[in-house]
C-alpha cells in the first residue's frame, strides 16, 4: 500500500456515504411508502442492500490502512522492496 493515510481518508468517506445511503434507503423504503411510487420504493430497498455492503468494504479498507501504517509493517515492506530491487 503506497499511502495508508490516503486509503484511510477514502475509507472514511466510503463509510460516511454508506451510512447516508442506508438512512436514505430506510426513509424511502419504510417511512415514505405512501407518498412514493413503486420504482422509488424498490430503489429504497436496494439502497438498504447496497449500503451495508459498502459499509463493510469501507471498514475493511480502514483496517488494512491502519495495519499498513504500523511501523513494523513499514520496515517489512521496505525490506521486500529492497530485495526485489536487488534481484533486478
């Protein structure tokens, strides 16, 4: 991972987007059922399926970025790069 801080920022944005998507889906699918059409209702239910999946993906990306940012992993990655450069 080239820049763990950048991946951490993207994962935070993805988690925020997933939460908003889930809340919007909940609002459309269950709270506004009488005022919206069938297509919007189906869209709300789809948001309720997609939102948690994106939330999980964002959380896994965040964990990977935190793991890559640990000092011991930085040394190991540097050693791997040095070995790869020595082979070429």
